[in-house]
């Protein structure tokens, strides 16, 4: 969304482009007051006005309120209550997930009117609801990128929180819905979202932001020799981080020498998992947490194999970043990933949670450098052809102009 806003501001210098968002830095801030926030409430970046609004909580039950309300919404959505009663109730309750009252108030008293409002993402329903209400009150175009997490094909546990009845109602009433993959589009089509409103756009990448890293400097800094497997993203069970560690543990027991690097924000449950690992395994892992853009470039230059067997990715831009650096990737047959990674052509796919399969495929790619290089180069070619921001923003901008009657 940042990239879209900045590129829209550059393409329309005479227009006002604004981003209304929360002050959350960490995802867990939506339900835990102890997580990081962004202190600046207003700002301007590359022609874009930025407004950040505080996340509020219900006292005493705060840590349980957000997940509890998500569960209540899910139960109501899946109940036999008729749409005429369920959807209005869902629309009211969803204003609490997350609770960001100042955002809605600011939209109501805003003096100038937006022509187009682009909202994201389910299941941050209150943000979408505020945008939807504003668009209907002021006759503004409403665009939604839901980033539907499809999860495992046979397991609805993940996707039920992205396709509740009120969320689908927003998609059906939107002027346009941007999906990340054909898998997401086809799933929503089955749920009744009109095909004419949906546009498969994916996510873009700026090559200059990821290429050119110093792999040798990264290895020297973190004392890494030999094969290196790396993960960059939110360290969490649903991202497959636990399984990646467990697959490496299996290989280490077999005598396979390799270092695992884990970089990115850390969920509390993964931190507990890591802290309980045997000391000898922790010594084989470089657990970096959130890293700078420069360090990230160096990481991608240094690594041999990128692994993220996630079930909660509607797309997975980090696969693009690895490919751009010529690295092979391993993902899971879940979410939108099978539409991004072409199995045995530019990467490998595993079943989510299959530690044995994951360990075997890590060993395969580290043991066959020619195959790994071929996958990496095929992925790089795909990125440069389909997934630069120049290509992706062009698709989005074309839809914007069509909706506003400029083409």
C-alpha cells in the first residue's frame, strides 16, 4: 500500500494522496499494549500525507478481546442467522476489531472529499468498515485489497477469518477488488464476488531495494561458513518458522552442516519456542529479529536457500526478493503460494507442517547447486517480467482511471 500511494502521488502530482492507518508497528499491538508503536501521528513521505491513529483496547480483558471478538464474528458469520440480521450485526461488531475510533471520527469531519478510497486488509475489519462507510456517504469509488489468506486447501481454519459474510458483502459492493493470485480470485468467485470486479495484480518489487548486497560482509559479521538457509518474515507458526527449525534439527542430527538465519519481526509464541531449543541447536541459528534494509540486502546476497513454508501468505513478496538475488525458494502448498512458485521449475513446494518433506527438499537443493541455480535464475526472470512495481502499479493505476472515468 505504501508503494501504491507513493507511485500514485508521482503519477498524479496535482492530486492529494493520503494514507490513514494505525500507530501499530508490531502486529501484536492490536491486542497487546506492550508491543511497539510508531510515535509520529502525522507526516509526509514522497508526496503522500500520512495520518496514524491509536489502537484502543477494552480494559482488563485487553489481551483476549481482539482474538475473542474475531472468534465471535466467525461464529456469527457461520451461523444460520439470516443475512438480513447477521450482516448488520457483523458490521457493528467489526468496528471493534481493531478498535480505532479516532480514524472514523477524522474521516467524518474531513473537509475535502476523496474521489477514491482503497482499503486493506481483512481481517482488520474496522479500517475497512470506516473506508466503506466514507465512500458510500461521499459517493467515492471504493476499492478493496482483501489479501485473503486461503490457508491449507482442506483446512478452513485460516480463511474463515477473511471471508466472513460482511467481508464478502464489501467485496460484492466494491467498485474493484484486487487479488494477489488466480487462486484467490477463483476462490472469491465461488463465494459470489463478481468476476468483472476482480483484478489479479500481485505485488511488486523494486530491484534497487534488494539487489547489490554484500554477502561476504554478512557472513563475516555473523560468523557463518558453509551452506546457509535463511528465513525473512514474521517468525510465527503459521509462517512455517517452527517447521523450518525442526527440519534443520533433523538434518543436523544426520550430520548435515548448515546454518539457519531467521530475520524479521518475532511473534511471542515463536520466541518461547526458540528459547526452549537445545543450546547446541541455538548455536547453529542466527536469530536476528527485525533488521535494517541494508542488512536485509546483505542477507539475501549471503544466503544459499530461502525457506518459508507458510500457510498465511496471499502472495509472498519475499519469494520475489529471493528470486531477484538468484536464490532458490521453498514454500508450502497453501494460500496463494502455489500460484506464485512453480513447483520444480523455480522452487519447491511442501505440505504445510511436513517436517520430513521439508528437510528432504532443503537437503536436495543444498546438495545440488546446479539445480538450485537454475531455479533461482528462472525465478529472477519471472520477477523481472511480471512483478516489478512498474508492471504491478501499471495494472492498478489502469483500474483506478477506469473507475474514475478517466479512460
